């Protein structure tokens, strides 16, 4: 995901330094080349040797390193970086950056940078909430830096409140956002995700194994690329993606209502939800008992939301780009081509639900992409965030065409 990206990581003196060791490992795992600048106080918490071993690169500490004097570190490190990530950023470091100081290597490199800058504060709650710190953070935002707000919770000083260094998933999302093409800026994208639950009685329901991970990955990736995103999700255990309008529903009927309500105001509709094809013909108001229960379960057919959207697309001159998902157990290409035509889709992602490492309830997917022009592309196994970006790149090209 970050292949060949050069990240300059600035670390200042906070107890939260130990958390950043994992950041380096995760960045390298994503393919990035990571170079580290540590302030003098940061080296008192964790040895530079630790970050040298994790990054595979020399750790830079002083402004005037005699071993690299001819390379002018504060200029060359900033010039080479695709992104500057500063974390933990202490109150002192934030004040330095806000006032344009260049009295040590990290702040000098920031002044010399022309790449995106992400700042991750970490400090005591009262220090964070102090008007001086808040004014300094406001100044950084005016400069165009992205501030990843700290989490609330238990702090090292045994106080409770804002100031905890943001957890890695949120920081990583910021990194990806800063490095993402804004090729969906100004577009409105409607995405459905997760399963639906069709109630049988107050306790039981018909459902499926969908976790919603693919739809949520699409929503987060679309938002990172500049889109305005509406996510309609069935019942899942995932947190709402940051910056995305998330609408929670339960049944197929509720999902259909929300999709049709937002459909015509969208530029793209991506139907990644696993909507139940059937619902119990009759719902019991009281819990069904085993004794004397009728073991037959009459079913009614739910509306095919994607098919209905495809019919609307035929009838209207202007209609959103329509992207569907198909979970198949055999004849993936044949079934995919049939659904692509029958449902009048622009793009269809077909995945094999018999594979243990792809499809439902896992973090990876292996899909086949079919488009309205007959092109078929089989993607290798990759995580769902990578799959989402490939699908959205195809969507962006289709929109531009």
C-alpha cells in the first residue's frame, strides 16, 4: 500500500515514544522506506538503536552530524520525503513548529519540507487543553499541516482525559489520506455494506456471515480520495469510518429505503452489502417455543435492490455509475457475466465464497473485476483496503471517461 513511499518520522520526547516503534514496523510492512529523526529528549525514552533496527536506516539526531555534514541533513531528509509524520508531538515540539523555529534537526526539517505533514500530539490533558497549546495547534492547521487529534483515556500521569497518542489505525488512515490521489474529489459515493437481518421472532432472525469489512474499506478509501461518502450498513461490529455519513439499518427493506433515498443524488453507487434474498413470510411477536412449533418456515422474496437500480438506470438518462458485488461458489466468470448483463451494471466484483482466505469475515479478498465493456481482470489475494483502492481507481477512470 505504501510501496516506494519515503516517510520521514519525527519523534519527540514523550513516554508515548515506545508506541511509535510499532508504527515503524507497520509502515515498513506496508512497503514504506522509513527514516527517523529523534529529538534529544526522545532518545532518553527509547534508544536510537531500536529505531535503527526497526527502520533499517540510520537514526538522525543532531543538526550538525559530522558523519553526514556534506549532506545537510535537515534539507536532504525533508527533500527526499513523500510525507513527514511527527509523533509523539510534545507541547514543546508543537510550539517550536507553530513559531517557525529551527533550533534543532526536526523543526528545521519541517521548515524545509514541501511534502504533507502529519502531527500527532501526546501530552498531559491540561497541557493539551491549555490555550497556548490549542493556539499553536490552530496555527499548524493554518499552515496546512494535518493534526491527528489525540485519544481520550488513561494517561501515564494517572490522569484521565484527552492527550493519549492516537492509535495506529487512525494514524495510518491519516498517512494513506495524505498520500492518496484526490481523484474522487467533488464526487458523492453511496456504498452499502454488511448483512441484513430478517426477524423471525424477537430472538431469532435470518442472516448471513457478512462482516461488512469490504464495504467499510471502500467507504474509508473513497473518503481518503476526496469523495463525499454515504455508507448504508447492516448490523456489523465495525466502527463508523471517520468522515463518512454512516446510516445503520437491519432489514433488507430498511436498506432498500435508504439506498433509493440517496441514489439519484449520487455519482456512484457501490453495492457491497450481502442483502438477504428471503425473509420469513410471517414474523411472530412472541418468542416461538419448541413444543408444538411448526417446523416449516414459509419464506417471502426480498426486493433485489441491485436489479431495481439497474432497471432505474435503463429508464433514466442520467444515473450514477453502478458497481455490484457477487458472492459465488462456482462458475465465477459465467455467473459474473450473467449478473453484469442482467442487472445492467457498469462494474462487478466477483469473489469465491468457498475460499477460506477471501470473502466473508476475513481481512483479505481475491476478486475478479468485470466491466460493461467485457474486460475481465483477476486480482491476486490482497487485503481489503488494497482491493478497495483498485476498485476505486477503476471507478475514477470510468467517471473521467
